[in-house]
C-alpha cells in the first residue's frame, strides 16, 4: 500500500475536483449505491445512472441535447472498464465533452484495495483509522 497520508491527500484532491466541477457537468455512475457513496463523501449535483432504460447511447444523446459535459465515474473492475469504453464512444459520437481522468486517478490510487465507487467511503475511513494509528504500514483493506 502507498503511504497512507499520501493516498488520503490524493483522494481528498480528487473529491474536491468532483465537488468543484462545472455546473453543466454530470457525473455518470453505474448504480444507486455509487450515488449514495458519493453523497456520503459530500459530492452533490447531477448524477446519471448509465444503465437505465435509455441505454448508454440514450444518455449520451440526452447530454448532447442539453449541452452538458460528462464525468465518467464507473467502477474500475472489468465490467466498469468496458462500460467506460462504451460511454467514451457514445459521448464522442454525440459530440459531448467528457472527463475520465478522475476515474483513472481513482483506479491508480485504490486499485489494490477496492474496485468500485461504492467502497470509497469505507476505504477512506480505513485510511483515516490507519493514520490515527500512526500510518500503520502493511495494513490490509478490508481489515481481517
């Protein structure tokens, strides 16, 4: 595991980037649990579940029609990676500007410990607890 303090600082920066996003940008997520996890971390604003009745292309068309931009925030497991690729293609085809750098940075920071957005709050709590205990090296998430 990377240094606990470094990881926490990087995660805080990413969350701040999400909080300070432009008003015309929408966070594209996979499901309700992702929305709840982001809400628990103080991330508010418009979020769209991409696996709804409209389908991925329908979501991209709607964003294009509204002139909105997208932040792709799917999980970083295999399914989430495939979904992110489909989203990039659909958004590009509809002329929608998108950002997938936050997802990539999250994946790099947490890939060894967690694989999805819904686990972020408990992962951050775990890191905070490690920091309280003096940055315990070798601690595993989730704790045994």
